């Protein structure tokens, strides 16, 4: 699920639609990158955040870092698998 999520969030950058994932208008990466934003009621970001240890803020930071890494095998710190 994490790999699919990363693919979806990075797809707009790979396709050169957006410079950064959090700037893509139709994306949700900004919800992880900018913690002060309100999550729409139809979105469940907790399903992904539960894969990481820590407080909700720490989980969001870890998810953003995960999005920057190439694969899970490069770093597995704080990730349940």
C-alpha cells in the first residue's frame, strides 16, 4: 500500500505536471507535508500513517521522508511491514 501511495503522489512530478507533489492541485500529498491543513472527511490518511511509529506529526514526517526514498529496502526505520 505504501509503494502504491508513493507512486500516486510522485506521478504528477514524473509526468511533469507539477514541480512538487504537494503543489499538484488534485493530489493529497500536501496533507502529509503541511500538517496544519484540514483533512477532508472523505479521505483516510490514517491508513497510511499507521504504517509508521510515533505521534501523528512524526508519522506525517516519516511518510514524507518515505516518499523521497527510492524503495522500502533503502531504509526501514520506524516502518511496520
